[in-house]
C-alpha cells in the first residue's frame, strides 16, 4: 500500500508522524508531513495547510508566497484573508492572522484543496503591506518571474487599492525596484 504524499493527524497519530519523520520516511512541511519521495510543488505545500485554512479563508501574502515556492520557510502565524464584509462572520483560528481584502475571481486559484492568491496578487499584497525587507523584495521578484510579469505590470492593479496609504507605499517600493 502506498502512503499518501501528504500526511496529517487525520491519517496517523502525532507520535506516529513524528516517528515517521525521525525514521526518514516523511518531511515536516506546513501543518503536515510530506512523504520523502513526494515531489514538492505548490499543490502539495497547499495541501499541507488544507486543515488549517478552511473556506472562505484564502492563503495570502507570505503564506501564499511559501506555497508558490518563493519563500523557504512558512510564516507563522499563517496569513489569510477573506472577502470584504466577511471578517465579522469568520473567526481567525489559532495560529492565523486574518484580514479582509477585496478579491476578484482572477486573484485566487484552488491548490491542494484551499484557495490561494495568485503569484501576481501575492506580489502586489507584499508591496502594499506594512512589513517590507530585502527578503520581501526578493520574494516579490520571484513571484513576478513565476507569473511572467514585471513590476511595471502591477501599476494598473494599484487603482483597486482601497487605501491611499497602501497605494503610496506600493508605488514607492515599485520605484525602488525600478518600475516607475
């Protein structure tokens, strides 16, 4: 019998999962474990978070960047968003940072059983966010390479930003990256 690529506490007791990891049969990823022979890709990384990010939550910002492979380590807390008007109806679960966002249908994709912001939307969210560093800049560049976009391609998307402060912040960071 073949072991599934993604293992969680729904499959085995935590002690068995840890033993499997210690024996070299599994690798800890996200909130689950991957079989050592599994080919790690965005869908598998997303699947390791499926039990932690139930609908209508959407993996975004640094969590989405990790799922896409643009970050090495998963951020803690897990970063998720919900559509406008849903934040008062959806609880932030333990270990989760929840925010409200305006999401168009083209801003998300289904991967591994959860909704994830696209590489382009993830890059835009990281540019608008309060936390920014050289590592974030490299993450943004990696996401845009995956999407086949440039920094300048994001400029029209800034008109959809509700808050002027975020728009100004993103434009300044884009200018520093050589877009404007």
